[in-house]
C-alpha cells in the first residue's frame, strides 16, 4: 500500500513505512496488464488533486 503528498511517496512494506522523495527519483510501476513502466518523480511532483486538474486543463 502507498500514499503520496506533494513531494513524497509513502510505501508501507508491512514492517515499516518508507518515505521517498519524488524529486530526482525514478519509479518502476507495474500495470494491471503485467507490463512495467518508468516514471520520473519530477514529472509527478504535485499533489494528486493538483495533477488531475493540470491534466484536465491540458497543461
């Protein structure tokens, strides 16, 4: 399980919670179809609601 803030992503490993800074990080994500993709943390550097608004506005 994970959750995020504007600048960080929190990952619960079951034993502890890791706090990872988005800036400068590279994330490998597993998609539902089994494929993986890489996402630069700098590209998702915003809170989820702000990112959604930016996508809807086309920025």
